[in-house]
C-alpha cells in the first residue's frame, strides 16, 4: 500500500508542475483532464501527508522520552504520542478506503426512473412523494433537477416519472436507491382504517454520453405527437412530444416536458442512452460474481431494499438492517444518514474482500 502511496505523491507533484506550464491554459481539454486527476488525488495525498507527519511525531516523541527526565514533560510527550498513534490507526483505515477501486460512474450525473408497482393509486401517490423526496435532497446538495417525463394521474400521483439530477458525485450517492421501495400506511380512501402495503421501483442510472453508447439510427423509430395532460387534455397545439422506440431491446421512451420538439428529442435520447448503458452495466455486474459479493444488496432491481412504515414513523433499510424513526424528515429529503450508512457498509464489505485476496 505504501509503495503505491509514494507513487501517487510523485504523480501529484508531476500534475502540479504540468498545470503550471504556460501552454496548458490554451488547451481546455487537457487542463480539465489534469484538474480532474489532481482533484481525485488530493484527498489521498492530504491523508498520506498527515499519516507521515503523525509517524514522524511518534518517532520524535519516542526519542525524546528516552532522554527526558522531567515528569511533567514526559507526561506531555506521552499524551502527544498516544494522540499520534490513535490518528495513525484512523488514517490507515481512511487510506485503505481511498485506495479502493473507484466506480468509473461515480462522478456522473444520474437519470432516475420511478415506477408505481403493486397498490394501484396508492402506489402512484407514493411514487410522486418519492419524486419530491429526491428533488428536495438534490436541492439540499445544490444539484439541478430536470424533469424528463411524467405519467400523472388526476389525484396527484404518478404512474411513472423520469428525471435527471446534475451534480458532482450524484451517482456515487444515489446508486444505492435502486430497487423496490415498500410503503405501509392507511390510504385516505380507506374507510376501515386498515394498513395497505404498496410498492414502487426506483432505477438510478448513470448519465451516458454519446461515446458510452452508440445508437444506430436504423434501430430507432421516432414518433412525434401533441403533448397531452391528464385525461388526454391537450396542453400543446404543436407536435412537440417525442417517442422513441428501440427495436433491438423493445425499449420505448417518451418526452413531452418541453415546448420544443428538439428539446424533447434530446431528453428522450438522453433517457434511452441511460437505459441502454444501464443494461450493459447490469450484464457486467451479473458476470462478476466476486464483485457482487462486495456490494450492499444484490443490485437486482426486483430486490426489496426499504420499507416506509407511516403508522410507526419508521424507515427500515433491509440491506444493512438499519431502522430510523424519522420518517417525516426522510420524506422531506433528509436521507444522508441512510446513504452514509450504506456507503460505509459497502466500503467495509469491499475492504473485507480486498483483505481476503491479500
């Protein structure tokens, strides 16, 4: 590990020198690539430099203890020694996590698809609530949300909604949201006060660039039509809505949120690219059994990952056996505690696999 860290220190210094070269500023693509590499290395370099400083403190304190006879001074040195040793242990753990292989999609924006499952209107209402949850979470992190498509029902629910979240590290945090979310509560329409169980499915897909997914025009059918609102009410008098059909996979995507046909077409293609890229990711995931062992949950879209129990005010994540009695704040977008716990568990599992191989 330490040989690799020394190599990274050398590379970091090379990057700083390269960024100071006069011709770099005139090449935006090169400058951006170097800045991104430097940004990725910065936390590793900072932690390793602190580790080296703490190691030096331990060495100096031990040497001074051998020579020091004053008890008060020896007490201060022992305290300094103890603090440095504790911090070294923490930094070793931090460095192991920082050196874990990084998911190449972690820095990407995401496209999220929420579909109502079992439970009829109640499932559609919960789908709309989950959409608002993610919008509020994105706002708290100052990420931008862009609606791609929504299939709404008259009572405020959504059968399906697709939206993009643009923000640094969006996929690295939200990828843990993929799966089946279950809600238990008494519907407003239920006169007997019985608790109903409904489900929705969330799919979080990294945004795919054109270089990630090549779409052959011969494989696509493009239909344009007038956008419509609830109950078929016409909300647009021009053919601005766009539907794409991908023949090889049978995937159909639809976008009508913009007044411009070109903008809806761009959004539809972004959603299609994300879906096709996600299929390739799932294939790779299924093929790597060892990798699956180190992930939290199976990564299967049909896996029940979380239950929201309204009568008890609790949310339970089944993958890590975590229950929080703060349902109101979670539905208001306060999901960092859930995500932090999932990330920590995922890192611990990957570290265990790495240690097995060592």
